[in-house]
C-alpha cells in the first residue's frame, strides 16, 4: 500500500485542502514576484520576467525560493547555499527580541521598540526612555509595522516605463553640473535629521544655486512666525502639563495630533487622575470648531468657527491683563488699545465665559498654560506667548530653538517653487518622499506643472500620484528598513536602525542626497556612521555608537531653554494683523481642514488597519465626510449620508455629509488624505480628495464655501457606532468633581456580590494563584484608539472591509464606545474602552453546547477555537456584545489580509478559521509567556510583569492590568477607589474588568454661552 503520509509540499490531491493548495500554487506561478525571481535564477532569463512551469518552480523551490514573493530576501547562487544548522547566537527560535529605533512624522521622531521574531518585525511598542513616547504609542506608530509588509509598495526603480538600476541613477545624477545648480531643486519633508542637514550642506557646497523646499500639508509656519512676532526669533514652544492646573487650548488638539502628543497625554493624565475624592485635578478649556480628542475630554468647550478664535483669544488676553491686573508696567496703553478691536467682536454671552476663564487662568498663575494650534494664524500664537509671559509660568511653558533643519538662504516655499517651474527656471526636480502632486495646494496646479520640468526624480514608497508624473522613480526604504537619525520635538536625537533588510531594495533620502553631493557610493549605514564619527570622534566612538543604537537615543541632546524676552512691539503688530483681517459675516459658511485621525495627510491611506479604525469621535471607517452641526445641517436641508457638492474658489468636490454633535455652526470640517488615485489599490476610491479645495493662502480654513445637495443621491457611511446616548443607563458614568466630593459612594450600588445560582470560581480552600483583572479610568481616556490598533497587531485580528462594517461585522476585539450629552452646546463626551469583561459568572459559558468557552483557574474566560462550531449562542447571551463571529475566512476573502501582510502575524497567537467566535483574551499569550519564565526561574510572577497590548500602548495609562493578588499595583488600588464600578452590574456577571467613573472639573462661575 502506498505511503499516505503527507508533507507540506505534497498535500492530498482530493479534498478541500488539496484543491486549495493547487489553486494557491497556480496563483503563485502567475505572480510577478516569481516571474522576476525566475528571470534572475533560471538560465536564459536575461533579467526579464519569464513564464514559469511547475518543473521550473520546483527547481526554484529547491534552490532558494523559500519565500517566493519577498524579493528583498537575497538569492544565492546554487553553489553557495549554506544550511541553517547553527543558529546565530542572538536568535532563539520562539523567543522574541526588541530593538530600539525611531519613527519620524513630519520631522519629529518618536522612539519605539520593535518586537522581532527570528528577524521578522511584528509589533511596535513605545520606548520608555524616549521623551516623545515614554513607553506609549499612537495609532500611526502601531500600524506602521503593517505598512512595512504592504504588497502594493513599489518594487523596482524605473526610468520612464523601463526598469532601471541604482547604478544608472548614480551615473546620471552623480556627475557635476556646469551651472552651479541653478536649475536644481529639492523637495523634502520637514526633518530634524543631523545627517540630512550635513548632506544638504554638501549639496550646497557643490551646487550653491540649488534650492530646497520643506513641505508637509499638516504642518504650518504659523507657530514659528508667531514666536518671531513675540520674541524676535522663530522659537519653538515647549510645555510641561504635569505642572499645569489650568489649561487653555486655542484650536489645539495637543493630546492627539500635535507633536509630542503622546508625552503631553501622559503628563496631562498624571495631573488629572484623582486618587481620592479629596484629591485635586487640572481643568481644561478648549475652543475649537470640530470635536477632537482633546475637546472631548475638556471640562469646558466653546465651539467656534476657526476664524472666530482670534477674537476670543484677544478677549481672554484683555481680561487677563486688565481685569486681573498683570504686573505693573507690563502692558503699555497702546497694547491694550490694540486688543480692543478684537474684543469688540465677542458677544456678551461669550464675554461672560471669557471673564470667568481669565479669572481662572489668573488664579492658576504659575500653574496655568495657554496652547495655540497650528491651524491658527501667527497672531494667535503671539497672543498665547503674551498670556504665558503675563502668567510667568516658565515651569509649564517655555521656548527652545527650532528643532527642524533649514537650508538658510537656499530655502524656499512651495509657492515660490511653482512659480519657478512656470518660468522654466527648473531643469531637475528631486522629490524626496513627498507626494506633492497630491498634497500641494490646488491653486498651485503643481501636478500639471511637474510635466514641464525636463528631469523629475521621485523617491517614494508607492507608485503614487507624484510617481505617475516623474520620469525617474526610486523605491524608498520603509522606516523599519532604513538607517538614519532624527530629532524629537524637544530636540532629543536618536539613531534610526533597520529591523529588516529592505524588501524591495529601497533607498533613503540620505543616499539620494549623497549622489547629488558627488559622494562615492555608500550605504545609508555608512553615511550615518561616518557622519556621527566625524561629529563625535574619539576613541570611545564604538561604545557611543552601540549605546545609542541599544537605547534608541543620544543622551543629553535635548534643546536647551532659550531666555527670550517678550517684544511688545511685535505683539502689537500681531494684534494689528489680526484686527486688519476682516472677519467673515456671521452667516458665512466656513471650511476647516485637518489631518485625519486614521490616514493622517494621506501617507497611511493604504493601511487597512487604519482605514478600518473608527474615528475617535464620529466612529466613521473607510471614508471621510463633510462634518456639520445639527443646526447647520437643518439650515442647509441636508442629513447624514446625503451627497453634496462643495465649491470654494472655483474648485469643487463631491462628498457625503455627516451630522456631528459638538460641531461649530456655519462650519464644514474636512479631513485630508482620501480620494487617492495612485497605485495604492486599497486606498483607491476611498473617500473624497479635500486637497482640491485647499489654496496656498488659506491652507487651514477659508470662508465662502457653498454647499449644494445632490438630489436623490446617498452614500453609505460605515460607522461602528451610530447611537451615542446613554438613555439613562448606568454604563459610562460621569459626575462633576463637586458631586464626587459630596457623594463619593455614588457607585456603591454598581459593585459587590450579587445573588447567583452559579458556583464560585474557586472552591473554598483552593490555593489562590494569580487572578487576572483590568481596571480602566474613564477620566483620562481620550478615545485616541491606539489601544485598538495595538490589540489588532498583537492578536492577528483581520480586516473585514467596508461592506462588512456596514453589516456590523467588524472584528476588533477592543472597541471604544463614546457617549455624549444631549446638549449640543456643551457636548460632554465619555470614552469607554469595551472588551471581553472576563466575567466570573460568564453568561457565555453555560450556553455553549460544545464547551468551547470555559473559565480558567486564573480568572480568564477562555475560547477553544477548535471546539467552536459557530452556534453564536455565546454572543446572544453576552450583555456586553464583545464577541466577534468570523463570518468569512477574511484571510482569504480580502487581499489586504494576504500576501506579505502575513509576515506581520504574531506566531504566539492562533490565526482563527472561519465560523468561530473570537474575543479579547487579556493577551493570554503574554500571561503564559510570563508564567513559563517564572517557572523556569523558580519564582512567582512579579507585579507588573504582564502588560497587555492595550495597556502598553495607552498614552494616558488609563488601562491597568495585573493580578488581584498583587495588591501593591495600580490596577488593584484603583478598584478600591469609591468611584469604581462594574458595567451592567445588575446582570450578576461579576466582570473582572472594572471602570472608574469620569470626573469633570467644572468651573462653577461659567455658564456655557
């Protein structure tokens, strides 16, 4: 009888498994990656793609194609194959390792630790030593590891439509020019990289007439110009919210989107969290047009059009300086007079709000701080500096020199570059990871202008909109593949090291600049090491290098404080500028642009994790929309999902409407980054391109937009939550601080034992081992959703796509429910992370007919996937609705769950099959790993040794996890606070997850205008 034993490469030819195997094999034989590999490996290929037979494929398999399709894995000649018998000393199969590096966003670095399994990056965590992260991350950082394995990334260099080599690029552009660089222009992203600064200097030395442009659609020059007005120099504002008792945010989302936001969120939470009813907490005022994460956690929030913020800021400054009596002689009469025209624009109701706010700032004094957002004009930033100086709060607010590099006199803005192209003054344009054809202001018409430049070079991750109009394209290395350096917002410098060799032979900005500098061909690592060796020098350089790579930062490189004196003449000039700008009529409709919480400015638009991540406020996925207030929607005669035409300055887009609570009247908010048309196939057709309405003179907000409803046209919006009212249910509790102090036991009825027919979890006399539980403080949760992406990355949670989200079939194990008050003027929001509660009396367990869901001795509600037959009885019986049914084999159904993205998967977590229930496991794989380590070392698990993915990512540390037996931990201490409670306590489920009610620190003097 023939041997029926199967090997991975000889599956049975009958049955589902065999058919699936040969179907996947047939697809692989036709894949462009394998054809390219065959051209390299098989005789006669000649470097061109060739057809591949099964016999040829088997030859490739035996030679070097263990991972066909990952073209970054270097092939070896047949006679050079070496068996993997001796494991490298730093690699232990099954044991993960962490490496420190940094991720750069618009020039500001965030230090991270990257988890690696046998050389394969799978997860991002914050670097506790780095000042920008303090061990936490945001959603962008968490999702960046999936971007590394994006199969839509560009795979090869080209010249025109023909394949090209790096050597050909060096040969064409490495030679000297005879015009001193008169027609040579570079466009880069903002950066603080010392290496890039050195290389720009070398390019300038070779080509003195070359010019450089730093462009980022999300960043503005307004903060630097405002500081220049206030202090005479373009300084950078720095804040320490640990010392701030009263905070005023002027259109500033400093907890979620500003540089250093992860650090600011941690500091803010430290000062806001109450340990007892007698404790103190900070107070936050926010003035903004649309509800942001920062606005959602504010104690008082004023919803105003962006153009109305300057007048409110001036009124606050006037009240602070006049009513509260700044130090004698601080403000001359002419400065007070300059404030008056702006104060006159504020209504009487708003003045009452302003007076109470100013008194509160003055009482805080040294512990008060004013923050202005980048969207606001320079004058508002100058006013913020004026108020901070008047408060003398140099512990909470100070300035440093700017941390972004400049090209000095050789620098120009995008408008000047466009004008030069129109004049025909540019013959070579080098675009370095900057998709300007998509992100440039629409009135510059840069996409059309690029075609007139004789030589256009583009370094990018994708064949995107800019790549389509460039004759030279070079694939860029992902941040996790690149060598480099970067600076954090406070100036701290870190070295960037790769976690994996470039999958598609990508190059870095430094390597391209080195070519134009005439440098001999060197790798990015060589360029970086040589630059730092020249900068640091000394016999101990090797020790410094290793230490900087190991720790992820260079010690002592933070920018020092600047002793800047306020220039009142500059402040007066700023006020004159604001007063000269006539406010739009009260009935004028205004458009406000902002980056998207998921795709940012569009650079993450092909990341399916982020596309399916619900917006922190609207819960919208896979789309953007025109956000309007209920009052504005009524005036315009529109409702959610109506399609409208927005027209501004002769340019028009079509976009669906979404009526948003807490939104300013007569304002339309648009997020950038959608409506893509490049080779990023996941992003193609998703959303509308708001850049088409942006003008160079008004990049952040503009008046005069018209809205025209398209009759009988609807666009479905995929939202994970559509009802935001509590309807009187005690689910997400919120009380004023005064009420908490007077009635600290207001949650007493929502915790404690309940009558039950079910047996106790542990029988009397059973030795008590670790008992896992979680506590979440709603007071400091901003709804930023970093925890949601962290859970997805850690637990191999699939993406289901827009249609399935519309069917309420999203698979996130952790969701954030947001609840708002019924008052549209004062939209108080409570964010509540909701996952499996791991109930001690779990309703899901006693209805499962196959015993797939059971209770572990250490308190976990376990799922045994190979028992589950998908009856969904457990989901029906779960009052928290936290279980997800795997309706389809999403790993095969959608392309974004297949291909290279499989390399991201965590090998410690089972990839679930179709037809099973799945849910939060409290990251049981991390628990069991700690148990094994403790058993090997013959000890108990230490307090704080097990950290869940959501807990580790949370910037505010609102989520705490641990064992109930570790009484010294924060998780246990929080449960003992009077405001702790269990959600749906009356159901008798005894959840292991408990919540702390949100406490608001309202100012009793304020009546909301």
